[in-house]
C-alpha cells in the first residue's frame, strides 16, 4: 500500500480500531495477503477483517482463491456491470453468493436502489432486486450514492430494510439447510457437526433462539452459516492477553464484527466468566444472555432455547424450556 494510505490507517484507522477494511479492485489472493501484512504492522489493526471488493473480470476469474484468503466479499455490481455483459451479472451474483454461503463468509451486495438517490420510492425492478439478493443468500446490503449524496438517505434505509424483512419471511430455510449439510459432506469437522446439530435441534423443537458461547466468534458464525429461522445470540467471552507491559481483554472486535453476519446478534459477556467454565459461572452468563433475549423481545415465557457451549474439552448442545 502507498505511503498516504499507511499514514491514514496509522493516524485514523488504528486509534479508531476499525473493524473492516474494504479492499477495492481485488484481483488476486495476493492482494488480500499484502493488505493483511500491512494491517499487522499497525499492531492495533491485526484483528481488522478484510473484505475483498470484486469489481472487475480479473477479480472474477480469481474469485475462489480470493474467497479463501479474504474474511468476506463485497460484490461491487456497479463496476462489474461495466466489465461484464449485462446478461452475465445475475449469474455471477448467484454463484458468488452461493460460494460465500458454503464457505461461511459474509457476502455484501452493492448498487440496489440507485433511483432513490433522487426519488422517494425505488422502481419495481429495484425492489425485486433487493429481495432477490436476500433470497440468493447475501448477508448485507451496502448503500452508496443513495446515502452519500442522495436526497432521501433515511427513507432509503427504511425501505431497503422493509424489503429485506419481507424476503427473509419467505426464505426457504429447510432447503438451504439440507443443501448446506450436503455440500459440507462427511466426515464433518467437529465444529461443523456441532453447529449443524444445534440448528437441527432448534428447528425440531421450534426454539425461539439459539445461544452460543464463543471466544473467537467462529462457532457462532458457523451456526449462522446454516441460516436457522430463529436468531442466533452470540455471547462473546472476552479473553485476557498481555504484551508483557500491560494486560487487556479481547472480545470487543469479535462481538462488533459478528454484526455483519446474517441472523447473528452479539453480546459481550463479563470478562470474569471464562468461556470454558464447567460450573455456576456459565449458568450466570446464560442467565444474563436469557435476560438480554427477553429484554430484546425474542424470548418469552415457556419458550424453548437451544444453547451451544464448551464444557471442559467437550462441546455441548442442550435444550432448555423457560419457566414463567
């Protein structure tokens, strides 16, 4: 990266602990590796996630290797629409989103309601496009001109949000779950097995929420990868670390970064409660999580809740039924 970029990241990015870096015009996996090396030199940004922005044919041709290296993908359809024949854009979108979904990495779609830059309502085609982005498996919608220089930024966000909510109601979760399990295949890794089992159990007992205890956020992201119909509450347990001069807790990065994953809602636990505790400490963290769910309106009396946590060296999936 150039010296001006380095200075901006050092003077503004590092002090503000940015969660994501959007890497424009990513062409190869090497671009992502260089960006990661650059961030590691800044120390405070070693945890920043890199989202590769795919916006030309070169990036498209190396999509698989870029996806493997990046933490997430942004499909920049504006520039792609210039590089690609118009009739090919939809095919790339569907293929790219499917690959991101199966890899369990967030996918972001851009350029959805351009007409709302100057108009209060989107066109019918744009409204359908937003819904299809959700049905195709995108984790997030990224607005550009509509909120940068548009006349109706708040209305745009509200409109897109309502369309996304409607599309999520008709998302075929059963088909998606079966397709994902089939894609992962057998034998599954330990974490994949636990994640898919937690989602299957939650579906069978009609749980209102899945609660997952995690330190890195990986376990919760894997559960969300299977797109359960109920929200996933990720309870991030901070970890204590030291640089030999001072002690500090990690966890805030992981909690905030979980917000970009579809269906995942993070909360940061009390750092005095270790993630792999075996006794009453986990129960007290669970109570805090349940109270948080009740306050948010996603958990009610007599609901069933699926809990995924580590006890010692074992991963446990359990179902609890709430009293009054």
